[in-house]
C-alpha cells in the first residue's frame, strides 16, 4: 500500500512539474535576457543613470517612483513614458514624475549599439535598481525581457495608491497586483529617498480635526512642518519624505513612522495599523519579533513588482523612441 501511494505521488509530481516550469517561464522575464543580443545593456544604463545623478541627485528617487507608477498601470510596460495629450504621464499622480531624460538618453545609446533590441520598460526597471544603488542601497538582479506597451491613458492612473489612502485601501490595491502586505510596507519604504510637495500633506497640518493637526504627527514635528509649509503657502515646495535622511537609502524612514514623523498620511498609517506596524517593527529590529533586512526584502519585492502584467513574446513592441509608439 505504501509503495502504491509513493508511486501515485511520483506520478502526480511528474504531471505537475511541467506546469510549474511553464508558470515560471510564463512570466517571460529572466536575468541575463540580453546576454547575447545586447551584452552591454546594464553597463550602459548604469553609467547613464550615474552621469545624470552626478549633476542632479534627485533623479534617483524620480526614476524609482516612475518605475512604480508604470507597473501599477497597464503593468511594467513603459507606458508611463509615452507622450500624448491624454497619456498616463498627464494624470495628476504622475505630473510631478521626473527622470524621463535619463531613459531617453539610455535608449539613444542602446539604439546605436543594438538597435531595436532593448525595451524602454526594461531600461526603466534597470534604472530604478541603479538609482537605489547610487543612494547607498543594495543591488539586486533585475529580470529582463519585457516588451513595451502601446496603450497609455491618463484615466488608467486613477487606481494608483494615493497619499490619503487607508491601509485597507492600500492593501487592496497591492493585492490586486499580486503583492502582499509585506510587499506593501517594503515598497513604500522606497520613500526613504525623495521628497513630497507641501500640497500632498499640508492638509494634515491645519484643521485636520476640530482641534488642529493630525494627531498621529509628533506634536513637536507639527510646528517644523508648518514652518516649511505655511497655510496657503507655496504648495509646490518640496520636503524630504524621510526626515533627516532623504538622500540615503536606509531604514530611517521606518524609524520616522515609529516616531510620528511620517510625511504622507498614507505612510504614517503603516504605523497606526497593526497589520502593517508589525513589518515596520521587523525592519527596525524590534526585540521579540523576527527581524527583516530592508535591503534584501526591497530587492525581492521589486522583482515581484517588476513582473506585474509584463508583456513578452509577441505582445507589445520594442519602441525605437521611448516617448512614441512605433
């Protein structure tokens, strides 16, 4: 009986194994996709990002944000790069994205070396990783092989995570893309670099409740933020999302959430909701909880995110110019 049961299990595994392989390969991306067709792709993108970063360090968080916004709309297909009166980049959540010139510069160089081979979507995925490395974060292997989408509509950007979203709304938006609660906290941790305009958080500083500011903000921090973003002041003024460490990829963003110094309402809520607070604490190494290494987990979650809705095989196209559909 035991032998028959064993044989039955082997038979089932034999049937299931090809399905598992198909599912893995079905994503269509893999590390080293261009190893023979365009072997210098990663070095070209890396040197280009580095060149732009030297003259403007704020380009790093811009590229990371752009990749995120691309993947959450139409999948990771470079549709955020397409120009047009009603394209994704014109949608309110995308109007302040930066770094398009870095992608265009990389594409121009790659077209001269291996024309029609490397997708704009892959360039963006690589540039996002390189941006993290340049701000003292750890590197990770980026699977490539994405093809570029041909559809870009501003209305499709309505479902992007928003700065006033509750944790439940955030979790649902991430779950819709195959990302879990740990991925949510990890990827929002990307706010360890970069800035936010006053217009996205000043509502927390004045008349948030009948008694004044958002009570989840550290009272001593409220006055600092009010001085930087006065009521009816310049809404475009930018403030570091990670107070005291906005240019370095580290865990201080999570420490700020713990201390009531999260800038965005949606970010601070990760500390006030128990389902997400646990992951924040694990990144901070709170005693009694299994620790998580932010740099390691960020790379893993980025790989998961960068495979959302990818177009491979004969789907999409390889754009000659990233801002224009062929």
